[in-house]
C-alpha cells in the first residue's frame, strides 16, 4: 500500500518569514495538493534564545495572505497535537534517553572552558576543531566516566548535553528527490548535540526527526541549507529503527541576490528597493521595520506565481498560473538544483499582469481604502470604473490614485508645460465654443458625446489634437489620463462645464 502523502512546513519563530521560507511552504503545499495529501504546519521553537514575540503570528498571517492552506497543525489542530515543539519537550527527552541506552548517543558534561582549550589546541596545530571520535573519549562524557559518576553528576544538577555518537569511517548512502544519490563518509562529521539539560529542549536534529516520525511525514521538502545535516538525519532514523518508514527528502535551491552572487537577504532589498518578506514587519525589540509585499501593493496571486517560478520550471512557455494550475503542474523533478536569481522587475511584471486581469468590482474592493485615505467617498461602481479605465497603465493598485485622482477632484493647478503649449492662440476661443456644444448635449454618454463633438470638430475644420488637449488641460490639469470622453462621461456634464469655467477663471490666455 502506497504511503499517504503528508508534508510539513516547520519554520522557527525567530523573526519575519523570508520569501525563501514562503517558497518552501508553497512547494510543500503544491506537492501535497498534487498528490491528495496533507499540509502540516509545525512551529520549531526549541531555540529559546532566538525566539521573537509576534513571529509565530506573522507566519500564520503570511500563509493566510498567500492562500497556502494548512490541513493540520498550529492554528488548526489535529491528531498529532501539540504542534509547537516547546510544548513537546517531554517527548524529546524520552527519545534522547532511548538513544543513550542503545549506544547511539552519550552524555557530555564538558565545560565551556574545556571546549575552548581544545579549540585553541586545534588552531595551534593548524586544524579545525571537531567534536568527534578523536576527542569524545578524552572529554567529560559518559563514554569515559563510570555509570555511577554519570548518575551522580546528573543527580547533583550538573549541566549536560546528549550528543549523537557518530560512527567512525562509515559511508552514509542517501537519496534526494532533487539532487539524486549522495554519499558522505562519517569521518567528516562531528557528534552533534541532540538535547540540552540547560533548557530541557532538544536541538533541531533530534526534534525534527522525532516529530516527522510521530506525525507520519512522508516527504521532507526543505531548503538546501539542511543538506549537510542529511547524513546525521539518515543515521538517526537508523538508530531509532525507523529506516523503513523514514520520509523521502528534497532539498530546494537557494533564492539568490539579483546579482546572482549569494543568498537573497534583507540587506539586498533595502539597498535595491524591494521587500524580502511577505508582510510588513516591525521588530518588537528594536522597532526596526521591514517592507512587505502585501503593503507594497502586490496581489497575493501575483506574489505566489512569481515565487513558484523561482526554482521550478513548468516545462512550457506559460508564465501565469492560478493556484489550481500550479497544483496540477507541480512536480519535484522539475525543481532546479542550482540557485534561482530573484528579479525585482519581474516581480513587478507579474503584479501588473494580475492587476490588469481584475474586474472593476475586484478593483473597487482594493481601491476604496486608498480613496478613503484621500477623503473620497464614492460608490464601489465609480471606484471600480475609474480603476478599470486606468488599470492597464499601473503595476500596483497603490499607483491608481496618481492615475485617477482627476476623476474625483478638479485640478487645483495646471501643469505649466501643458498650459504654455495649449492655452494660447485660438485655443481658448475654441474651448469656449466647445463649452457651448457640450452644454447643449442631453445624452452625455461616452458614445454620444464623442459623436457630437467629433461632428462639430469636423464641421469647423479644427484639429482633433488641438481641441482635445485644450479640453484635457481644463478637465485633468495635465498632459495625462485616458481619452477625454472617458473623463467627461465619468464626471458628468455639470462638472465638465464647471472645470472649463474654472480654467478661464484661473488662467489668462497667452497672447
């Protein structure tokens, strides 16, 4: 019987969620949905020193905004609760002790001073210090101390850790769904800490193996920074006797800087003017802030589409995908081994494509808060209509006010360049004539107004550009905006005439 697909996203609440983490969550989600499986959210908060208040809530809100649905875990619950590792500490101690009893791990009582002395000794010999088979029986460990001495030290409250006893000179053979077959000799590995008495918490290595086993995780899809830990994780599964049920592993490529050299960081975003986090973040400790894609005006669908293609290739020329299409097309064998370079301009392009696809009603929902910020109270119909007329010229909803403000407010001033160019010669006289033509129109719809005015222009032998640009100066106050009949039909007859009159009151025609 084929194993049910169960994947997990397991971030640490140590700050805002990087977009690389969001991509990891997305790939897990797409894989689960593609195979009819479950998506589990686990919070790995065993590093109490780096815990940041508000980070867990930020993670949950980010996933909600992105449309990444959680089937089981923090915020949802499920049969394997609790899903915060800090609430599972007694579980880990039990398994850590099991490894000690089986000879796969040992107690270490080393002081910081003793370890520092060994590091200096290694440096003096021109070597890098490694806590491994060469030193573990020279130190204060249960491999050297008697069982009675170990019990005595634990009983009197001495600090200790449990370390994994790495086998000597053994080749660990591993398989990765993205990178293929990998082999590593254990002589190159050290004895990692699995559990610490100081805070009664496990390290990542023990906690994630135990939790993945107990939560029946079928596939571990995570960032390539965990690839060096894979041999240890394989050996831990073997030590527990779980090799037959261990998950398949897939290590995702890094998100790279726009320049291509190195991992994408907040510093890159600050320097080049783009966010590296899904939502705005303010540090509770320092007050430092970081921009977010949501607050910068990105649509979640565009953000997700952009992220999906950073490391995964659909094998076609298609670039725009709904979440459903991503689910249907996603496979790990089309995920790249090499890093994916982030391209800020491409991210903007994706947002523009999605924004241009929105209906007027959808645009109204997004645009109304911006209108209210500017003191404009209008119906959703008008808000959506204005946004719909100008959406093709914008990449973000946040750009719409500059593009559409003239629909809602008459110009308070007139662009000097436009006024100098069009408010001279016969143009003011022609505009007065046009005002009379417009005043006589009963049906002020776009089509009818255009038909009447163009008929008059043709009859009088005027230039269309000459007339329309002078009218644009009156209605918009600048050389921008859509066709003039879009504006006249939107603001209506009375407002059109009022703006023409105001131009005459404000500007004196050039001689």
